[in-house]
């Protein structure tokens, strides 16, 4: 079975030494969120997750069961969810006026990383609840907020995100579910949604489905979508769950992994719903939820990277096999095993800075008193969202495969729990907008938004921080070269978008990886700088060696990727579908 020990030292290093999370206390409402308080809460969450959630992971791999329209979640999930919500973790970052804990979003991401390492399948139940909260908070009426937000903040009720239909996956504009207005102001929903996570279970007293549907007179495509609340149980006059609404679970999916998370087909037959926000503004309302959910999925990826990495390191430190040139006999002494472990460390630790920094920008964009700072932070959130989502989740699959490699044949055998990481991780590249869609978002939207201001901010910041002092020269020069190549490729992309859009789209995924690796280079620069003054010599050495590995073995990929992106695609696109 895979073991999990929360990487508290790493977490505190990123929060305090790299990101200066102490500045959160200067934001209105967060004066008490000092580094000590945050670190205490992280430790408390770590204990709970290590002791109570991680041990459920292997068992929950047996999956959910479906019986007579009801879903039974894995053994242990229901009592753990009760404990988790009663301890206030579900509404950690939600406003206190609605019963949340009012703590920084950044802290929420740290806890989410640990939950995702401990048991990634469990994550979706509280995480989609938080996303549903955010969508209603942003666009709901005062009455809807009063009814739903306190129940979602405490996790008493859970939330879902109902978009996908058989014909509407990436192409959300193809949604067919209909919402017919009724005389009493409510709506009658008719349709079928597939792949709905947490769509049915008995862990909460009610389930709030946040549904994308089409009004009868709406225009086609994304411009004709609206959002609705459809509760599993209708509310009685005292506000408590009463009669069952006619949204039902028809079946659950049998999946490659993530078995503890139920994935439901839901039918809406004469189901009662309430519109959220203005008619035909559904895609905007859904994007409030989706953007936050994309960061959440990236953090799920980070959690799986950490799980794969720490198990592979432990195993390689313990298993004796052959004699290395150094004379050592454990796997970790063999250069090729070391290559894999350093790849895992460099990607995981670099990705953690990217993910937490994005969380910090969310806090700044929401709470900073200065509008210009809020705007700049929002630019960073916009730029980073597809990077976090796609890079951290692709990395999870890559590192899970490397972990199996480090374990050798034993990694392929179920009892070690390492193959589960690979099975659980793959979905992260697919839901909340596939990673291909993330690449399109980066290239088509984020490079062009505000006349290219978002990538310009990145290049300016990194250039300004590249130092000229000897101890960091090993990373400064290669990073500068990567920035120059990426910047030139960004200009090429912006031009291609105007004149050769297929070239731009073809190169999107490689461009996203090049961008993320350059961002990680910037993160390794900052970590190397902080390590120079770190009190623990062993920790500082580990950071320095991992940074050197990153510079020598991973950062050079940026140049190869940029070269690939700039290749023409005309002949590749000229091959007809039939001749493939
Ligand atoms: C376990 C699980 C849980 C899920 N949970 C939820 C949930 O809670 N709520 C919900 O609404 N949905 C959920 N989904 C659905 C998920 O979000 C979709 O599966 C995903 O958006 C992709 O849609 P699709 O499967 O139809 O693939 P398709 O859209 O058919 O895509 C197939 C491939 O084509 C590519 N592609 C498609 N269109 C384009 C394009 N325009 N440009 C470039 N490439 C393109 C994609 O990147 C992908 O590689 C879940 C799915 C699974 C499997």
C-alpha cells in the first residue's frame, strides 16, 4: 500500500521562504492568518489526513456500488466526511458570514494538496461543494445565497457541477438539457447529464446540482445557456430537505481509477429548478466555477505527484539490488534510479510553487485594497490557471509511471498501491477541460487578452529577478536563455494566431509545457536563492542538487519544445481523415 506523510517542511518552505505568505495578514479579514497560525492548521490537517483518510485509499479503490437508484460510497467515506466537515475543513476558505472559516484560499490549496495525496478520489466531494458555493455566491440571488451558502460552507449539503452530456463534452455549446419556465417563477428541467461526480450519495443531507441548461427561446451554442440550482431534495417551508426532486441517478460508471468517487448519469424529468443569474449568461456563471475547479484539479495533480515521489524515494532508499559503482547496494545508489527520483523531485517541488503562488494570487485578486494590485493578481491567475491544470496533471501521470519504474515489477503489482496512482491520475488530464483544451485556453485567450499583457508580465518579472551573483549563475544564465526562447515563441504564437491559426493550435500543448517548464525554472531560481540562507544544511544541499538537475536535464526541454512549436503544420493538416 502506498504510504503518505505530509511534506510539512516543503510546504512551509514554499509558503514562507518563497512566497512570503505572511503578507496575507496585511489583507483585510486575514490579520490572524499569520505564518504560525497557517502552519498550525496545516499540521492539524496533515495529522487528520495521514491517520484517517490515507488508510482508506486502498480500500476505496474497490469503488462505489449502485443499488436501486442509490449510490453507496466506499466503506469509511461517510464517517470520515462527517468528521472532515464537522472540523470545518469543507468551508475553510468560505466567508464567515455564511458559516465558513474565512481563511485564505492559499491555505485551502495546501489542504487540498494533502487530501489529494491521502485519497484523491475523496477530494471531489468537498471540492465540488466549494466550487458550487463560489458559483452561487458570484451569481445567486440574495435568497439563494441565504438558503444554500451556509449549508454548502459547512458541508452539510454537497454540490455538483452538471455540464457534460453524451454529445456535449469539450463542446459545451452542444448542451441540450432544457429548462422550461413555470408560472410560479421556477423551472422544469428535462434532460440527461453524464459523468457527474458526486451526483448521488448519502454522505450529506442534500445535494445541490448546479446545472447548465437551455431556455426554450435561447440562441444556439454557448450564448444560449443558463444555470440552475436543482436540489436532490426540495426544501420544505422550514428550509429543510423535504420531498425528493425528480433528478435521479440512472447508473454509475466503471472507471480506470478514481473508484471512490462516484461518476453518475443523472436524468432530469420534470425536475424543479431555480435559475441562477441572468438568462443566457450560463457559460459566464459556469466559468466562475470552472476556473476555480481547474486550479483544484491541478492541485489534485500536485498531490498525486507528491504521493508518487515520496513512495518512490522511500522504496529506493530501502530496497537492495545489485552493487552500484559507489559501492552502495540500495536502488537509490544507481544513477538511472537517481535520474528518475530527481526528475520526480524537481517536477513536484517546482509545481508546488506554481500551484501555491496561483492560490496566493487568487487571495490578492479578491482581497487587496488596491485595485491595481487586484488587477495584476487577476492577470496572474488567468495566465497560471491552464498551466497549473495541465502541467500538474500531466506531471502526475508522468511521475506515477516513473514511480512504477522505480519499483520495477513490484510497482505493477497491486499490493504496493503504486499502480493505483497511475490509474487515479489519468482522469485529472481529462476533466475540467482536457489538457488539450487548456492549451487552447493558454494560446487563444491568455496570450491575446489585454493585448498580450499576461505573458509580458511574466517575462518582465522573471528578467528582473534573474541575478548576476556567482552562487546562482548556474541557473541564471540557462533561465535567461529559456525566457528569451519562450518570449520569441510567444511572439511567433501571437502572430500565428492572426495568420496561421492551425499552426498555433497544433503547437499549443508543446507551448504550454515550454511555458510551464520556464515557470518552474523561475521557481527553482527562487528556491535556490532561499536555500542559500537555509539553516538546515541537508535541506539546502537537496535543493541545490535538485536545482542543478532541473537546469541540466529538464530546462533544456524548453528549447526543443519551442523549436517544435514553430514548425509549420500545413502538410500535417493536409492528410485527409480517411488516409490516416
Ligand atoms: C471520472 C469523470 C468525472 C467527471 N466529472 C464531471 C463532472 O462532475 N461534471 C461534468 O459536467 N463533467 C464531468 N466529467 C466530464 C469531463 O469533463 C469530460 O469528459 C471532458 O470535458 C471531455 O469531454 P469528452 O469526454 O466528451 O471528450 P471530447 O470532448 O470528445 O474530447 C476528446 C478529445 O478531443 C479533444 N478535443 C475536443 N474538442 C477539441 C477542440 N475544440 N480543440 C482541440 N481538441 C479538442 C480533447 O482535448 C480530447 O483529447 C467527468 C468525466 C469523467 C471521466
